């Protein structure tokens, strides 16, 4: 089977490409290297993939480049490319609109003529639920950030293509994915870097925000499973183990053997207060459940970041 992964040089995308190749599939990766974070980090994510005989990579911008050649022969599309993060979405809405909605529309148009497409998997986010994202897929969608609004709009756009043009759509909503290669702007990456460098850690708000934590390997396993999901379904994709930000910091302190220096700042606009995915539908439909506990996952991420920082210092 030939799988196309957008956002292939990113955190989740690069892990997914590796898993699909391991499972024996041909993989086509797309990424535009928008400078949300340094390009060398994404190039490092791709390094092992580029030598694989069944992997092809295209540096393409979904918003403007011709996608016909990259999509030729595709059986499954996993659309992960997006502009992430809620803070910048308040000040640069045009960028989020173009990356999360316009780009999705162009991709949908490009795959429209593929009558043999098995699945189109749209990577969404718990941010579509708003401040309290705890429960199953029947929770009302009421995003509280422009980022969440654009991701929900992308979902609705995909669903219109499913209803009117027969797109074999499945939607996955990610809950706080972490692990090796996590983006440098994400909280756990920042926490670990600061701990290893003995730098202060800024906590926005009171630190009692609860997150449902999803280790990246579990996330990837779910994405692979939903290739066989019923068309039109939406799935929460979460790890099942919730913790406050301060609890996560305490666990990282124990793993690293170091004490964090905390600074508290104002709560950020649009920040979620509670996220916790009910993933029972994924279990019922596909037999998926998370396997990596929070302590084990955090230890793996810390080991990876320690290795990255050691290589940079060498």
C-alpha cells in the first residue's frame, strides 16, 4: 500500500512514516518547512527516512504547489500538516487560516479524482472541544482559540467532501502528544530543556491545568489502526493517563534527579483547563489502547533530549 503523509518532517509525521515503512508500506512524505521552528530540527527528523528505499520525500507547500505527482498512486492520505499552537494564532490568523484551512482545501481538491483512495485521515486536535475537553467524541465542539477554530473548520471541510464527494474520511483528535522529537515549543520539551540546563521554567497560570498525555508511539499505532476504521468516524486519540502540569514537572524532576526553578506567569488566552480523552470508541472499533505509561514515556523523552543536547555540546 502507498501512504502519503503530510507534515512528514514533523514530530508525529516522522514517527508515522517510520512505522508505515516498518510495516512494509511505500511512503511518500510532504513537508514545506514553514519556519515555525528551526528547519534543521525537521531535517534531523527526516535523516533516517531519506535512506530508506521505499520512502520518497517532496518539499511542497500544500497552499500553492502542484500536488499531482506526489499523489500519484496513493492509497491512503494521512493529513498531519498544520500550523500548531494557540498563542501565535491570536496574532497571525492569516497564517493559521492558510495553513490549516486553505492548504487542506487544496489537498482535498487534489485527491478528489482518486477513485481508489482507501482512506483520508485528518489529524485534528482536542482544542476543538475548548477549555474542558474531557469525555468522548459526543462532547460539543466550542474551540476557545483561533487555532482550534481553524482545525475544526478543517474537519468540517473534510466532512463536506466526505458527504458530497465520497471522500473516505476518518478524523482523529490528538490529546497532548509527547515523546522523542516533540516540537521545541511544546511544554514538556521546554520543561526538559530547562531542567537539563538548570534554567527557570515558566508556568502559565497556576500549573493545575490537567492534560491527557499520549505517548507518540501510541499515537502512531492509533493512526495505523484507523486506516481500517469505518468511513466517516471521528476518534479521540489520547493516552488515558491525566496529570497536572505541576505533577508532570514533579515526575520529570524525579527522573532527571534535578530540582526545577519555577516562575509563574499569566494564564494564556485560549489555554485549555482540562483535557482527557475517552478513547473507548477506538477500543470498540479497532482494539486500540495506549501501552506506554506517563513515567516511562517521560523518561524516554528526557533520554532523547539529553542525547540531543550532548551532541550539540560536543
